C-alpha cells in the first residue's frame, strides 16, 4: 500500500504533467497559427510594408496575431463596416427611408388643381416597381389629372452629388452613380440585349425604364461565335435629350445580357420615370417638371417606406453598393443635425461614433462611407477594435453581425473558402480597388469560439484571384489553430 505522502507526490506530478500538456498544445496552436499566417504572407506579389493583419480573440479583444496593425492603409469597401455600425447606432435597425407624395392647391373630384410633389427621403432602394405601384394607387383613388407641375423636393440633402474627395470626373459605371435625395434604381438605367434573329443583324435592345427623353442608338452586331464585347455609353449632345449608344458584338447563341450605366441627372431621371408611369396609369400632369431645394407645406397623398435599415445593410455588405453607403452617410447627418444632410457632418458623426466606441483612431482618415476614395486611411487595429466592441453590444451587435455575408455560401461569395473547413463558418466584408484587396469580419473555430480579423493587402500585384486565396488561407488558419490562442489569450506578434 502507498502511504499518503507518496500518493500526494504522484498526484502533484500528474497535475504538473497535465498542465504541461495543456500549455504545450496551446503553444503549438499559437506557433502553428503564426507559421501558417506568415507562410501565406510570404507571397512575392505582396508589399510587406503595406500588408497588415490583425486577428483578435472575442470577446476579450486580445491579439492572437498582429502584423503592421498600426499602419494606416486603404480599406477599400471594408470601410462599409464602419458605415454599417454607425448607421445602426445613429438610425437604429428599424429605421425606414420615407418618400412622400403630396399635392398643393385643392382637389376637386378627379382633378388636383395644383402641383403634385415628391419629397425625396434618400431611399437607396426606391425602384421603378415602387413608383409604378404609387402611380396605380393615385389613379385608383380617383385622380385623373393634375393641372400644375410635377415638383421634386430635394431639401433632405445638400446639392453635392458625390463624396467630397471623389474625383470630379466620373465614370458612367453603375458603381460610380451620383447621389440624390430622390434616387431611383440606384441612379442607374438598364440596357437589355438579346441576339438578333440572324447573324449580322442588330441585337434586340431596350431600356428599363423606357423614357421619352432617352434615345437608344444600336450599332451592335449579332455574330456567329466569339466573345461578347457589347458595351453602352450615354451622351447629351442636345440639351435635354440623352442618347444611349450600344456597340460591340453579341454571339447568336448568347443569353440575354443586361448592362447598367449611371444617369447624369438622377433627380430628373426619377421625376420623368414617375411622370411616364402616371401617364401609363391614366393620370395626366399638365405642367412641367420643377426641382426645388426648400420644403413645401402641402397636403399628404401617399407615402412609401423602404424595408428596415437592417435589411438594407445586409444588401449593402453583400453587393457593396457605393451609392447606398453614401446615401446613408448623408442621412445620418440629416437625421441628427437636421436637413440638408451633408457629407461633412455625416463623416464627422461616424468619426465620433468610433471614438465613443473606444476604437483607436490614430492614423484613421475617413473621406467617404463606401471606401471608393483612395484618400481613406484605416488600420486593421481599428477595424478589429470596431468588430470587438460591436460584437458585445446588444443594441446593434446582432444586426451588425447579420449584415455581414457568409463566405462560401450560395450567392455573391460562394467561391470564397472553397474546400476550406471554415467555409460557411465565416462572415466578412470584402474590398477591392486597383492594387488593393481587403477582408474583415468574424470566423468561428472548430468548437465555435469566435475571432475577429482584418486583412489589408495594399499595393499588391497578386490579382484578384490570388489575393483572395491568400486571405482565405489566413482565415482557414484561424479556424484550424485559433483555439489554443483563444484559451491562452496571449499576443503573438507576426514577423515584420
């Protein structure tokens, strides 16, 4: 029989052995995590000085990997995470954008003897279908004629149609659309193309919506085979008349193609679309279209509300629509400081939100809400700081997390993390500019432990596909080896 002292010594040795094994496993996990991330960052296409990685354990926010986390870099569309969190804080997840339809003068029977007024409320999701429904409801209410003008009230925003640091010369691409208090179809128009009935024939083309002041000029050709090269552009050689030209080649076996280009005068575009829809519904407006920037006291007719902000933010981070992000920035300003909403006030409120949230903003410069400006500067430390504080907030945290798309799931990001065990267990926002690839969000480990990460690959020469693979490899490493680091909660510094 063993005496008590012998048993005590055996117990102590066993306890120390178990503790040593636990520390060894944890240290191995941390070492392996560091090795895997460092290996991913050895690619020659990366600029080491402009590559930054921050990974923190939640809810503590302690670093488990850090490389150049204090370096101010271009965040690209990861900036939309900041806009998303600030929007939830200032506006709330149930906020709805409101578009009002009013009239001045008096209604007599089926005639409004006065103006029909649309008061824009910055709804980024207002569509032709929404306006069609309003037009049919106005007709159904018994109105057949408006003797006055169609007046657009744009006082909700100031007159600037772009973020202050955006280039004045704009492209015609949909992602570069102008901003407006009354926006429609993301301030873009769709050009539909179908192959012609025979080779060398013009493809069938049409605009959606089709408007009287827009003329479609089709010089494209249907070809026997080859690549699809069709494109579209707009011009206004005659004042008030917009020509949209379609050119290039469309193989006869091709499916229908839709090209989106932005419109130069978004308020007029929305107004003329509504006028056309009213006419189609049987409601005549005798007067002209007028745009004003001062509010009018008028009689309510109809109201249209957008889906809740939480839904819009989910779409924002999935499709990365720049117009939506910037409309939200100016809306924050309009709701907090009063109309007209401006970028200057909206961006100042977003900066205030970061400081209120305890995020380290050293080196941070916010020039827009979408990340399109190349003058933005953000650190990965600031992003993981935001992800950490938001994760633990009951008021905005659940909606913030839900607004991030799941990588590797069906949809826009279905090809990310292909064949990775982290697939469908990672939420994140991607960002892309020329020479810039970014990714930030949350990933759950094997046992469901949560980590926040921010990856900035600036000045890289990898190309989109290779940059994505590097980021996916880092996220997979967190999934596989983050567990030990989470338990140990010790900082691991990446190689400089």
